[in-house]
C-alpha cells in the first residue's frame, strides 16, 4: 500500500482527518525547506504538500505568487526540490510528500526522468495544476510505473461527466477546490462545499481533501467535519513571509499545531 | 483549398495546442467550444460579423503598393495589407468583434482582456462600449508606462485598466492575471483572448475571426497585380495577424509564408522574444507550444522594442507550421525594425506600428535580393501613433 493510502487508512482507524499544509520549496531559503517539513510533521501534519515554484503561477493568488518569486530568486528548480525530499526521507519514512506545481518544469525535465527521480527521492504524489486528466495520459503512465499517485483537482464548476473521468484517473486522494478563484481567496461558502462534497462522494471512492481559502483552525475544523483532509496553503505561506529566518520554523510549527488542535477538538 | 483540417477535436495542431488549464476553467472552455462550434457556421452570426466588419471596422482593408519604398530598396515590389486603417488602428478589432458577438449570445455581461501594446485592450474596450458590457483590461505595468496613449484610450472607452505588477510586468503576466480573474468570475465573464494562443478553442477561433485578412488578400492581389504574391510577410508575437493572413493561403504552396519574430538586441544576446527561432516546446497559458524557457522550465524574460511582440510563447498553429515546414520563421532586431519604421514614414507617409515594422524590416532585407517582377505582401497589422513616445525617447526627444 502506498504511503498516502496507508496514511488515510491509519487516520480512519483513529477517526481523524488529514491535515495537509502547503508551502513553496525554497521559500524563504532552500536550507529552511527540510526543517519546515519536519516541523510540520511534529506539529501534526499528516501529508506535506510541497510547492514547486513556477514563473507563471496562473492559479495562485498574490501570497503564493510572491512565495514562488522568492523561491525562484533563490534559484530553486525541480531537481533541487527532489534533493530536498530525499533529505527529508532520511529522517522520515512515513509522512507522504505530494509535489504541487505546474506542467512546464516537468515537461522540461521529461516525464520518465521526473517520475524515476521523484520515486527515488521518496515523493508519493504529484499534483499538476494545468494537467487535466485528458492532457496527461502519457504522464500518468510514467507515474503509475513508478508508484506515484496522481492527485487531481475538482472544482465547483466540474460537471458530473468530468467528475467520473477524474475519479478514474486519480490515485491517493482527490483535491476539491472549495471556491471559484485562486489560492488564498476569501469567498469560501461552507454550506456550498458541504453540499458539493456529498455529490462528489457518489462518484469518488478515494478520500477527498478540501483546500483554497481555509485560513484558520475554526475553518479547518468545519471543513474536516465533512471532508477527509484539509489543505492549508496561503495562510502558512503568509506566516513564512512575515517571519524572520530565525523564527520561521518555530512560527510555522506553532501555526500548524494550532490548526491541528482545532481540527481534533 | 485548405491543406489540412486542424486543429483536431481536442484542439491539437500536431503535438501543439490542447487545453492545459486548472480544473475550474475546464467547463467554461467546454461551453465556449460548443458555442463557437454552433455559431461558427451559423448564417445569422456570420452575417452580423460580416456586417460589423464592413460598417463598423471599415473593411475590406485596402492593399496598397508601396511604390516609392520598393523602388528605393530595388528588387521585389512590396504591397501592404492596410490593417492599420481599421477602426481602432489595428487588426485586433476583427477578433474582438467576433468574440463579443459570441459573448452576447452566451449571455455574458462582463468581458476581460489582456493586452501588451494596448491595441487588443483598446479593441476590447471598444466592442464592450458598443455592446454595453463591463470591460476590465489587464496590462503589465511596464507596458502601461510605454503605451500610455492606449491606456488613456481604453479609459475613455469606459474600460477599467488594471496594471499588473507580478513577474516581468509585461504581456505574459497580464495573461496570467486575466486567467485568475476568469477563474474567479467564470460564471459572469467572457475572456476575450487577443491572440492565437491560450487553451482550445481560442487559437482556432481567433484565427478564424482574423482570417478575413487573408481572404480579402486572396481576392485583392489578383485584381491588383494579376496574380498571388511570391511571399507573405507578417510579424509574430502571439501570431494573430500572421495567422489571419497565412491561413487562407496555406493551400497555395507557391506562396511563401514568412513570420517575423522580435530578435530584440539580437538572438545571440538572449534578449529577444523569438521562441520559434530560439525556444523549445513546453506548456504555458493553456497550450503546448514553443517557449522561451530556462533548463528548469521557468519562463524567461523577453525583450522587444515593441510591447505587442514581447511575449515568451507563440500560437500553437505557428509551432505546427514551423515544424511542418509550410511557414518560415525569421527574426529581426529592434534596430532593424526601427529603421523600417522610419523608412515607411519617409517614403510612404505611413507611420507603422513597431510590431508591424518587424515584418517591414524583413521585407526590406529580402526585396533587394528578388526580381522586379516578384511581389511581396506585408501585413501592416497596425498604425504607429501609439509608438511615438517610444520612438521619440529612442531619438532623445521628450514630447
């Protein structure tokens, strides 16, 4: 069983929901990435979603755009990030790591080379924002050969026929985008998400995570009531942006811990 | 007449094109595709489009023999397809009329657009004003500075111009921001993309709306010269004016099709905007095409004297035409474009857009190598009034 499947099975036994923090690799500096990952696990994160910076992050709001720009100023590329995951894996064999980013860095590396190196580094899942299932058949084959789970997004606008197609292609879990908008938006409608998730369950057997616009423990707790996982990105990236290099790891750990506590309360 | 029937149903021109967008936009693009497939061959839609092109845009645009300039250069006779004479001063209006008619039929009350030089922004603001739609135009803050007359024009037409401060602050970043707006307001909003790039069906749809240029030329050239030209030359940023004039000529194998990219400070300098000449394939802005990128797949900053060509990608159909060999793609530098700009002013009394000046510069290069009986047709895609600040600044003059 994959690390992601094991993780969700384990949480289910404990009647808990997964907390999935996101941040951009290389932000604020490359040397902080692995310590931040460990700190998140210590604080109660179940899966780490590691952002791969891209020069043109079309689906991201200003907070994550700025974090990508900082990471790129530090010259962090996909190869470096695989190195960071490998380093993380030396001390952590169980927490799943999902890479989240855009198609072009993967296109530039090549599907086979990426899949082979990601598996070797200890990556578990790959979420590529601008690869809808119809456009990545060859890529999916490469991921499958290397036991990497393709994580797909579903949106408020996804129609039933597409939900079924996404469900067929997805492994690990499915990521429901809770609002029409970019990451970090502030127009989240809890009731709409709840209704939508019950519809999605009719098509999807995999665990369903919810993300976009979740900003604090209370919202995370509310979302966890009817989802299997909660993704928090912009709020964490904001904490990284506002912290000094000396305090960043501790501040992020405190933040993630507070969200974990709220979710479990 | 056509040598191929592309794109395929999934929006591909060979390996290029496709629909590479976030899930939230997939349904909106499906709806757009269905709407366009319906109206593409709807006689009533086509009649309204044709009527507007004639009575509002002022089509057909003339073909003009640049006699004095041709004689000065010595060699081939150069003809100009005068898209600069269109309402709003460039070819961009052909496409915005078409998309606005579609937006109206789809019940959208709000349109958004990205713009580089500001010509597409002005053309979008124009059709929105005419149809009583809200219009928001995204424009890189660098471009807002260098194309200030067009910014003011858009505002006079009632549009909101949003300067984009992210990334390189140029056209690609304006496109990113427009996509973000669309994701957020997908139910109410129609995104008028200004070039033959973006996710399917945009490259096909924009090409179709712009192909009025080539269809007119097909009839005009024999009437004027007794035959079709030996070569057609057009500048290529995203590539809409080039696709518009090339497409109806694809089946005429004797007519060379030459796209001219912006070589900026020279291809060797790395400071240019010539993905077909010096880029590699990748995925950006919803389609797979040639891109300017580094070894990590990050998009690199482009440079061109002309804001409209300052873009790191290119329409997927151009990528296909390059690989298939049907069209050739060359590049000319800022300096060469500027010289052609001044020459057309002095010899013909026409102030061309800096974008179009790239096509003119290539014509000036090859005309002297050709015989007097040979004919070049240059797509003069826009007029240069918007560029007078840039040209004045380069000449050390403050207006």
